[in-house]
């Protein structure tokens, strides 16, 4: 079955990165003009993970086989990117060390910073790898990502233009 997919283009994540760049620039221009660079930080995080994916895909293409980065290296690079992202958010004042548990409406306040950042990094890496497993060789990530992207676009519009709170 893998042989039937031979020649299928790789590096499809590049389309996500370019599309997200356009969305961040168009939708976030006013926020950036006012000094709010939260969307840029999230975009840079996506670019970091995209770079890891690019390295993995490039190694597969260069070797002409289905082995890129080892799982260990990929995990370490993703964990490092997630930790850098949480540090950046903390330095910029976007991150508090409180954990909100949805549906139970519980907030755990005052988690030790190191524990919160490690937990957050593992959640980010787990989420990204869930998409990788969904994507597989069929490129299904686009179909899974579309409804989520539409939701966050609608949420962003609602919060910024209609004054709703989240």
C-alpha cells in the first residue's frame, strides 16, 4: 500500500505555515500595530514545529526511504520548541501558572512554574503528534484541521469584533 503512494508530494505542512502567515498578517495587523504580538508568538511556535517536520521530511527524501528523524530526536526537538514557546509567553506576560479544567469549571491556582511549563510542553507535543498520527500517508490532517481552524477563526472574530469574552 505504501508503494502505491510513492511519488506523493511531501512537506504539505508548508501550505499550513504559509496560510497561517497570511491569516496572522491580515487578522492580526491591528493588534500588532498596538503592540500585541501574541499571534506572532503562536505563529513562530508553528514555524518551529514546521521546521522540525521539514527536517524530518527532507531526511526521508534525501535517503529515499521512509526514515527521517528518529522518534527520540523528534520528541526532544518538539519538547524543546514547546518549552521555548512557554518561556516566551511567560516573558511577554501572556502566561499565568494557573490551570483551568474545562467542563468541571475548576481552576488550580499557583502551580509551580517549572511544573506548569513541563506539563504545558507535554500537552503541546502530544497534541501535535496526535495530528501527525491522523495525517499519515493520506494527508488527512487538512480534513481534521479545517473544522478546528474555522472554529478558532469564528472565536477570534467574536471576541475581537463583538466584544464576547471567553
